[in-house]
């Protein structure tokens, strides 16, 4: 892909069309945020991901802006493009100078953009979202925690997994023009109905028998297909066929089981919740500022590692982004066994020493109570910024979706604080209001005469 095209100059006068900057509300949060972000630095940092040959690519600000808007409002690739076409603030945020009547990109372009930048490029966008808050948000005391980023798969049961394997086998046979000895399409449909309410005491025996029959028939179709596939076709579909074979031989007590054919990287993670008891996806680690609450680092991991083992890579990402390490990291008891990582002290809730003073006990209690502030931020990331269900493919998609969700949360936090400052009274108006109250208290008679028409007339006549 060639170098990206330059975005329009938003201050350049246009003879035919009015400028967006002259029509929109200059106090709108998206309008102000577009001017606060350092787009020029982002473009210079992402320019090495492009080449010098071929047709010019889309502007970096346009693509990065659409990615952020997508996560800000928890939209899809198609819906964010449709909303961009009808929202002038979206267009101004992405660098347009006049209102556009046509869609800027095809939704499939987002796939290539995400793959081109990868995890390293998305970390640059996270850095951009942190810098808009100022240098003071990169605090020395941070809070760390882990959560689960669910993958877009169905709840895995053995029957559904076997039926999904059959669907993949039928599809391969159709692509290669192979006539199976027996496809079992109608039989599989009846066996799936026999699995309905499999936990009911009256249906348990029937469901168990149907599950075994479904597994046997999946194995028959697999072996029949493998016998008829040629060497080249075997090589083309080797990954899927090996995955289906692993599903047929895995047992309940096995580790690293396959829970989805299209997403084999999914892990089963239990976080000790009452509901849902098990979550299927990837474990992610977040580092948040203790006071400001800005997400300073976000790291996704494959499988289900121990929480304490996720802290070191997260702190390395923190240092890579902000050129320094925090002095203190506050975590929960899931990080037991980690007291010092580099120059960072890890603090875990524990009973205070017996000789501790009352002030020391109160300070320790306040510190660990503040740790709980990360929990609602995780809830916002999941419910409002797309962390609750990841639709992107593979482990790379897990990392990219997490970084974009964290970036969008930081921008939303800035917009909320900007709106609060905008709606709160200014210091000058508060001082004038206090001055009028003080004058009324010291000389109420003069104040009543000055504000009454008759009193003003009497004062002027005298």
C-alpha cells in the first residue's frame, strides 16, 4: 500500500461550499477534541507502515478517526460508515473541511488498516488518547487488574461443536466437488433436536445417546472426506481438518481444549463470579491511574495466565508508551507472590502491622479502597466501548480491540470532563456573585434602594 493521502486543510476557504468549522458548534465536545488531538504526530509515527509505491491510501486521520468513533459509540464497521455520512461532527473529527455526500471508505478497508498497524500501531493511538489529558495523568501510583474479553462465539457444548464440525466438512466437500458416501444432514438435525433440554432427568439418557451418535457420524464424514481429498486439497484444508480431529478426541479433563472451530485461541476462564461462571475469550490486563482514572496500559494475553504473571508485560508496555515506570502498583489478592517488578512496588491488601499507628492504618485502608475504582471503569469499557464482545479475528484481533476500547474510553472521559467544566460556572461569575452577597450583607438598605426604581428616583432627586 502506498503512502496515505493528505487530509484537507480545514481552514482553507472554499468558493462553492461553506466550511464545517464555520457551521458547527465550537463548544461541542467532538469539535473541541478534534483540535486537541495531535494528529500531525500520529501521522508521522504511523507513516512507516506505508510504502512509496501504488495508489495513495486513505488519510491516516480519516482511518484512525473512524476507528476511534467506532469504539466511542460501540458501533460496527458498516454502521460507523453510515453514521459518518449523516453526522457533520463525525466528518469534522476525521479531518473533512466541507460536508461530504459520499461514504469515504469501504467497511472492508478497516480490516486492512488494523492488520497493517498491528498491536504496535494501535499502541500509538492509545498514547494519543492519554496525551490529550496532559502529562499529569501519567501518575506514579497506578491500579492494575485483569478481566475477560469475551469472544464472539456461541456457548460451547459438545453437541453444537460436533454439528459445527459437520458444517465445515460439508462446506469443504462442496468446494472440492466431492460426493460424500453419506452426509448425515437430516440425521444430524434430528440428533440436535434430541439434545434439547439435555439436563432434564427424563431426557438425559436420550440426549447422551444422541451426543454419542453425533460424534460417531462426525468422525465418519471426516474420514470419508480425507480419503477422497487429493494431496493439494489436503494441504489447503489441513488446518481445519486437524482442528476437527482434535475436537473429536479431546476429553472433559483435557487442558487447552478447542471451544470454537473459527476461533481456536479462545480459552475458558473462571473469575469466581456467580454469573457467568465461565467466560470464553482472552484475559486482558489494565493499568489505570490511581487518581485520574485514565487507562495508561492495556495488554491482551493468550490462554488463561496467572494474574501475577500479567503484571510484568503490562508494566513493560507502560514504560514503552510513557518512557517511565510507576513507583507503586496497587492490585488485588490475585497478584499474590509479586512484591517488586523492576522499580515498581506491588501493593496487595493485607492486615496492617501490629505496631502500626492509627494514621498508618487509615492511609492503608484508603489506598486499597481506591483500588476498587478500577471496577466501574472495566464496566464502562465492556458496556460502552466494545470490550464485552470481540468480533475481530485471532489473537491479534484481541489485542487491537482492547487497545481501541481503552483509547475510546480515555477520549470519552476527556469529553465528559470538558462538558462538566463547560456547564460549571466560571470563577469570575462566582466571585461577582459572592461580591453582591457581601455587599447585601454589609449594607442591605443601599442595596434595596439601588435595585428599586422608586429608590433610584429618590436618590437621583436628592
